[in-house]
C-alpha cells in the first residue's frame, strides 16, 4: 500500500512529494492535466527565494524531476473521489482505485470562467485565459479583456502593444489593480475602458468569437463590441466539490485549513492554493507542501504505535 | 520516426496528401505547455505506425496558424484524407491524442 497519495502535481503537491520521500514514505502523485500546475504558463518568476529569474516551465520541470528522482511516482489520472475507511483511504481516479494511509489534497485553483453558455466551446477560438500565451495570435486585431485586477490590467497593457484596439471591460468603475498600472494603461491611445459593465453574451460567427455583448450594471443597457478575442482575467477559483465528504469547504470552495494543513478529517491533509489562506504564491504553496507531508508522515507514525 | 517539421511549403504534401491520419502539433518555443506536450507527441511519432505526426512552429509559420484559425497553443489538428476531422486545445494525454485520430 502507498503511504501518501497526493492529489495534484502543482508546486504544493510536488513539494509534498519531496518531503514525503525524504521522510521515508512512498508518495504517489496524481495529476489530471499537466504537472507543474498554474505556473507553467508564466514566462518569468522573479520572486522565488534564491532563484533570481526562471520561467514557469523550467520551474515546473525541475520540481517534477526533483520529486521523481527522490522516488515519487507521478501518475496522469484525475482523482474523482476519496473513500475514507479510517486507517485505509481509497483514492478513486478516472482509471482505477488506489489504497493509501494518508491523502494530501493539493488541487490548486484554475482560471475562473465568466460562466457564459458557449464560453467553453470558444476556448482556442477567440476566448482565452492567458494573454501572454495567446496574445500574439491577435496581432493587429481588436480584442477585449474582462476583469479589474492586476492580471486584467497587465494583460490589457501587454495586448495594447500588439493589437489594433483593446477594450478593458470591468464591472465596477474602480480597479483592484495598482493605481500606477491603471494610469499607465490610461495613457495608451488604443485602450478603451468599458466600465460598470458585465460581459453577458458571446457572439460567434462560423464557430469563432466575433463580438461580446456587455450590459450596463446600472441602466441594463446592452451594447455589442466587435472583437476577435476575449481575454478573461477575473481571478482563480478552486474545485474541491469531489472531496466534500472528507474536507469541509469554505465559501468560494476552498478547503478549510490553517497553516498546519489539517482538514479536520484524520489522515486527510491539504496544501497550496486550494485551501483557505491570504497569500497564494509559490513560496506559500511550497511551504504548505512541506507542512502537509510532515504532518501526514507524523500521522502514519502515530497509527503504527 | 520523429515528427515531421511542416511549413506552408510542404503542408500539402506532408499533411493533406498523407496516406494515413496526421496529427499536427502547433507549438512555439516560448510556450511552456507546448514543451510539456512535445515529448508525448514525439513518443507517438516514434511508436505509432498507424498515424503520422507533424509539427508546426507558429513563430515561423504564422500563415499556417492563421489559415487554420489557431489562437491558442498547443493546438492539435487531425487530418484524414486531406480533411480536418478533429482538434484539441491545451495539453492532453497520449490516449486522448490517439483517440482524436481514431
Ligand atoms: C498567470 C499566473 C502567474 C503567476 N505568477 C506567480 C509568480 O510570479 N510568483 C509566485 O510565487 N506565484 C505566481 N503565481 C501563483 C502560483 O502559480 C500559485 O500560487 C501556485 O501554482 C499554487 O500551487 P498549487 O500546487 O497549490 O496549485 P496549482 O498550481 O493550481 O496546481 C494544482 C494541480 O492540481 C491538479 N489537480 C486539480 N484537481 C485535480 C484532481 N481532481 N485530480 C488530479 N489533479 C488535480 C491541477 O491540474 C494542477 O496541476 C501565478 C499564477 C498565475 C495564474
């Protein structure tokens, strides 16, 4: 039987695997999409201690190799549920069932969608969640960015360097983004602020996005903007609904846990962006990975007595 | 066999006129997820005789990318008998890739 199963091979899950292996435990990590998690798309990381600059891809690749070299197993399967049998937990994936003694939930967060009907179908056909990844395909075209935080404002700035025109659509008239960044954007001639408006529909033509409908929050007036691309930057959201039977969730779907990474269920731990916390960064994800793995290892010790 | 590097000059011969299904991987060197997909694509190229595997560097071949409406990478397109029959955006596993070409 595996000692510790880790759900999610992001920075938190892979760090947990490193600490588990080094504590003499056998760790298996399950990953539903790409190991490395959210960070793989980031061109440059400049705030991880002792690494001045690294690409997200290189960070993910190095972390993955480090965990693997220490003996952790990484399996590309999606975890769909956990059966808590006390001293033995059964992790259910889309391909099989695996028994273990402790589980660490490190499912992270994903880009939050707008929640519009045809949004998913238009991904890669005009709808994107990553301006630095997909921006170049919209060179010389008109695009929109939805959101009001730092990511939205930075995305709009980045896109304004390539695109004919950029609409920044925000549901308020104030920004959460740094004022300095907003001012920089205001100075751009090809950026138009569309404020107090929500994106309420996506129009398509021949299977591709051709316009967005925006609705004024106060007057309910609708307006259509012709765009070739829409970059959605309205934050991240977790998805832990499959684990509600073993971990209680806070509003917003984050797993309730403190710095100790305990979920309240014996033998079920959590780490990284998927838990309730104030700062969601690589350093805090790595920190949780260490805390959760050592707590899990200590739990297994206590069961053996 | 390694994936065939495809350009607008040989796209017709290598992809549209191929005698088996072709999986075309649109990628770029600055795209992290593309680099994660590449080993899987190369592995399919090396081990699966039933399909042909081709790769398009979008930085060099913006024309091909826009012709096929690529606006996010990695994107995989699958052609059979000169027709586009399937596509997928983002990193997916080996089994899912092969299923696209079934
Ligand atoms: C654009 C962007 C830029 C960023 N830049 C920085 C930066 O410069 N510096 C910094 O410190 N932080 C940065 N961050 C934040 C940082 O990426 C996150 O804090 C960190 O990735 C969190 O790690 P994690 O392991 O908790 O979660 P994630 O990275 O989200 O990883 C979770 C993993 O779990 C997998 N998973 C989820 N559910 C399941 C399931 N049911 N079964 C199997 N696998 C599952 C997911 O596929 C994912 O791979 C950035 C984030 C974004 C989006």
